[in-house]
C-alpha cells in the first residue's frame, strides 16, 4: 500500500493560475491535481533534463571543433592545389575564413 500524500500549498501569479487552470481543464483534471503532477514530473525529470543539456553542450563543442578541423583541411587542400594553380597560403586562408564557419 502506498504512503499517504502530503498536502502542499503555494501561491502563484494570476497569469500563471490562468495558464494552469486552462491546461488542467484540457487534461480533465483539477488545477491542484494538475499542479501536483507538474511538480512531481519536474522533480523526477530534472536530472534527465540536465543530462540531456550536458550532452547537447558537449555535442555543440564537438561540432565547433569539427568546423575548425574542416577549415584547416580545406585550407591545406587549397595550399596543395596552389602549388600548381597560383593559390598562395594567404589566399587559401582568406578563402577558408570567408567561406567556412569561423568560431
């Protein structure tokens, strides 16, 4: 058998209550019950959301590093081609900076 639930009271701004009541009505629940479910979800899902945010941040960093590597690779290719096509290292660097993302 589950433990008895504990009553919690808090105050919210009228605009937030209107939003809460509207969403509760759509879910066919009372505002109090709906608020309790929202609080429960927020508390139990907080760790998951933080983990996802950390993963997204790490992937963004990886993407920035990949873009730097891409710029360097294209610049190197242009330099190699430049030995026969009048592409100077300065022109290659300029082209890469103008045409590839620069963090």
